[in-house]
C-alpha cells in the first residue's frame, strides 16, 4: 500500500508540473483527464483532487465536465455522476461554482467523464454525439 501511495504522489507531481500554465499561452489539448464511471468513488475523488489543484494553479481557468452515458437507459445515472463531481469540486475542494460547468453529450456504449481545463477565451469542447473523441 505505501508503494501505491508513492506512485500516486509521483503521478500527482508529474501532473502538476505538466499542466501548470499561464493565461497567455495556448494549449494544444485542454482535456485534463478522462475516466470511466466504473471506477470507485475513492479513485474518482483522487482524480477530482488533481483537477481541483490544477484549477487553483490556473486562477483564470474554468472547468468543463462532459459526461457520456452507456446507453439511453443510463443517461440519468451518468448525469448524476457529473453533478456529484461538480458538488465534490465545489463543496469539498472549494472550487468557485462559477468556474465549473457540466454537460451531457450522448450515449456512447460506455459511461465516461471528460475533464477539461480551459482558458477564459477558449470555447467549450465541441459536442461529440458520435463518440469519436475518446
């Protein structure tokens, strides 16, 4: 278990080093992270912790959470997972709610959440109803 924590800490440091940016530079890919909703809540919270840290390091940045459902039958649960992620960022990690939005894009055969970190002047990611971006 301590080795796993060391690996997580090293990964977090790499993520922090690789994603620190200023509002003057252009980013090639604003996608910060992506994960399937089959991961556990602890693993999801660890990813959201890293996301919140990046938002703190980018005071002008904004978070866009895009959710995909597995099927039309799981749209409701996918949306609930996205709302839970926003709630966690705002209530647990103290992210300003005006800097975080979420949206549902499509049913793609798997439930997935994409975390984007955008500059103020960057447009939101395009809607991918054909599920080709991930």
